[in-house]
């Protein structure tokens, strides 16, 4: 349990080091994306327990994105994020890969059907512009 509210990165200790894996197994550089990814920068607020982290998107697809942040979580960590577009969207996220000092690749789901349509409209706009 995280008690220090001002900490932005996970604590490491000999006892917890085994669960703080920051690498995904499999060949490095293998692209497992199922949907096209578009360059897109927007502010993002990560809600992880009682901590609030600021981040920025680098690119986005139908079910994933890369978040640029110095404060990264570990592979498998779950969090909620407020995606700062015209009408903010809440995303349920899971970390899939980590690039220390740069950010993390995540998958996400949208909790509401209304949000899904709004997100699909954003992706359609990005696809038309590329």
C-alpha cells in the first residue's frame, strides 16, 4: 500500500522488486498492434490510488496509446486516466510496456457507450488528417 502521497513513482524494495517488472516478454521491437496508431498530443491526468500524475499522449489508437511521462508505473499496473480532449474522457488503463524516463505504452477501455462514440469521432478525425 502506498502511504506517501507525494511520491510519483512506485517504491522498490527487495520484497517488491519481483512484481515491479518493467519489460514485456517477447522479441524486442515486435509490433503487436491491431489498429492503426496516429500521432496525437493531448494532456492526460493519471489517477493511481490517491496519486495524481500529469502526462501527455504521444500517439493513440483504438485501444491503446503511448503516454510520455517521467513518472512511470510497472507493466500490469492499472489506473484511470482523464484524457483531455474537447470533452474529457475517462479511460480504464493497463500498462503493457515501459520505456524508463520516456513513458509507457498502455491499453485502455472506455467505461461508457457515450464516451466510445466521442472517441471514435476523434479517431476518425485523426485518420482523415493523416
